[in-house]
C-alpha cells in the first residue's frame, strides 16, 4: 500500500507542478515592442506629470506637432524588453513616471505608453503596466554612452520642445 502511494505521488506531483508552472507562466512578452514608424502615425499625444528635480514643469497632454514625432520616438526606439527588473522599481515607487504618450496609427490602432526614468539609463516604458521595454542606449550622435544616457530626462525635454512648438 505504501509503495502504491509513493508511486502515485511520484507520478502525480510532477504533473501538477508542470501544469501549475505552465499556467502561471503565460506567454513570454515579445523581445522588442514593435513601435509604429513616423509614417504609420496619424497622431501622437504626450504629457509630463509633476516630477521633482527634473527642472521641467508639468505638461498637460497635448497633440504633438508631426515634425516633433521623430524626436520623441528617438528616445523610445528600439523598445527592447527590459532585462533589469525595472517593473519592480516602479511598483516600489523607486522609479518615477516621467511621461505618458498616446500613439494613434493611420490604420486606427492606439498605443498608450507610460514612461519611467530609472537613472542614467534608457527610458523604460510599458504599454499595459506589466512588461517594460527600454529605449535608446546612445546619444543623438549615435555614440554609446551608457553611463551618461538619461533617457527619461531626454524624453521629457523632447516633449517640452514639442509643446513649446505647438503653443506657437
């Protein structure tokens, strides 16, 4: 009887564990978030919340002039999946939200991005609050400067320039 119980447990436990792991794991997020190209974008909205220490006033969401869309996308590309657990820092309140961006494409799709700063690193952003992606790791000249790139701040300043142009 004892041997039979052991055999059953040895057969059933791995099956249950496998099912539990498989169900909780879900699908892996894509390695790269496919952001639309400038040509695919019909309209972009952007805003900046109050952020202490950034030297930029809050900006209510506005429609980005089309000529400024590439400047904002510059800091979001290539959109590689985060491998540094930025989401944990966001959930703990360590990394502040620096921008919200709404992209409407010509084919009618919408993509809302919540962007976060996490120090001298590429901007981190999410489309649905779970999986985070990282923007550009180089400056405007294309030179990689990982210790100097502050993508969150740079994104805010790109939005500020677009807002100033829109106000004219």
